[in-house]
C-alpha cells in the first residue's frame, strides 16, 4: 500500500554545538514534512565514537526543543547498529559486489585523479581484481569496497534542481566498511533511512554528491529512493562559511542573545521564506513554507541587532 504521509529526518553528528547552518538544515527538514502533516524523525550519527558523545547528543536535543523543532520519534544511534549494518554488508558480499581493498591512505592520496566536492578521490579500481595470492601477500586488514556500475544516477533536487552523477566516472568503487570494522556513513545512512521509511532527505548541499552512492545502495538493498532537498550553505555577514569552529554563531552563544522565534525569523528571512524579518515560530512558518521560495545559492545571513 502506498504510504500516505511524508517522513523526514534530521541526522546530526553530535560532535559539538549546532551552528546556524545545522539549525537551518533541521528547520527546512522539519518545515517540509510538518507543512504536509508528516512525520519527523531524529537520529544521532555517531559512527565516529572518537569525536561524538552522548553529552553533545543531549545538548543537541535540548537545543532543538528550545527552537520548537520537535520530533515524533528518535531512531537508535548509529553506534548501536553495527550488527544491522553487518547484515547489509553480507548482502553485498552475497551479490559478489564487495572486494577487499589494501590501498593505504598515502596511496589513495597520490592517485592522480579528479576528486568529488567532498574531497574523496575517484577510486581507480586498484584492488578490484587482486588474485588470492596477491591478497594473501598483504600483512594488514583490508577495507571493503562495493563495485559501482557505469551508470548515471539522476534526480531532481527539491532545492537545487537537476543533478546527475555517473558512479564509475565520478566516484569509483567506494568503501562501505573500514579496515578497523567501522561502517561508513554512506552505508549507515542508506540503511537507517531505508529501514525507517524516510521519504525525504533534507540536508546541506555539501552532501549532494553523496546522494548517487546512496541511491545505488538503496537499489541493492530494495529500498525506494527518497526525495532529496539539499539546502544552501549559510555564510556569515562578513562572508565566512559557517562551521563548527564559529562559536559566535553556535547555539551556545545565540541562546544568550536571541529568542527561539528570533533565530527562526532570521533564517526564514535570509533564505527567502519571509519577505521581511519578523520573529516567528516553526509552527507558524510551516503555513507559508514552499520549496520554491527557497534560494538555491549560498545564503548570506541577515542578522538584525
Ligand atoms: N550526519 C551528517 C551531518 O551532521 C548529516 C547526514 C545526512 O543528513 O545524511 O552533517
């Protein structure tokens, strides 16, 4: 039976306090489903246990509640799902799409090939056809790569419009499990969104280049493709791109100076959802939300004093 309602999610990495760019992605993800009476899920992406912590996750939830961005359910954090991810890795192995890769970091970095916007190299397939003897000669554990097809993955992004990538030319075979056993983001996000029945993935435009890899894995695992909406990056009034290092625009600093409705109003006005700045709650904003109103290019924050 066809699903009647949209299911969206916010999937932050709890490695620090949210800055306005993270809040913006959360707000648009929330508005997109709540303007259509959908379901909003929260998920902590804490695969990197060195950088993430339960304390950051707690503060993150608290900041979201304070902003009025409530969620209908929180799905289990990625750090607790490695057995589930193992099942999907096994599936790839059964399909004979997985192979061990012994390339070292420095070998990968010396690859003289174009690379994607997220800094990953187009993998030239160095380890794709190693013989058993060649594999046995390595004295280290391998990472596991999935073979990609020479095929275009295309979609119409809710915010950025048409986007396509040929996986073999633009990306190459990619790692799904690292040599230390940790599963990588591309695999975990596909499994989590697929199992939770997510119908739309809204996040920062810096992750748009990941969508074709996720679409390929969705196909292999039997999940439907969600709609994608990659929201523009925010730049500070002085032209800086926001990052976790900009403590002056993180939630800790903002909460000392602004009310939640003021923060939402600043974001809504800067991105084109509101013509004039006014304090507003996410709930009120959901009645005027349309994807078409949103700017596609970098958004310069307009912060009233
Ligand atoms: N965990 C990622 C981040 O915090 C977002 C991943 C996603 O939304 O797919 O940037």
